[in-house]
C-alpha cells in the first residue's frame, strides 16, 4: 500500500533510484515480519514507507515553486 503523501516526483534522483530498485526487487514479495521482523521488505531503503521517513530523500519544493512564480511573472 502506498502512503498518501508519497509523491514520486519530489524524490531526489538518488532516492528515486532506490525506489525503482525496490519496485524491481520486491516484485510480488510482501512484508514477512510475522516470520522474522524486521523483514527485508520493510527495511529496504527504497520502500516508500522508509523514503517518507527520510527527509534527505525529498527535494526541497519551495525554491522551485518560487522560481516558477518568478518565471511566470517575468513573462509578458
Ligand atoms: Zn516487514
């Protein structure tokens, strides 16, 4: 299940690579914490749940927004 505020477009390049790696890797794997917690599914750095917790995985959106506002204001 994908967390609601997970926005792939805002990930840093590095985090996005981790995420794609996770997607490729996990295939039809699911959480197996009931067998041996924490499982490799939950601890994978590209798991959206982990990316959400990792502030370093996200681009700072604000400067970009400000830049595009300035950009838009410059246009006639
Ligand atoms: Zn798990």
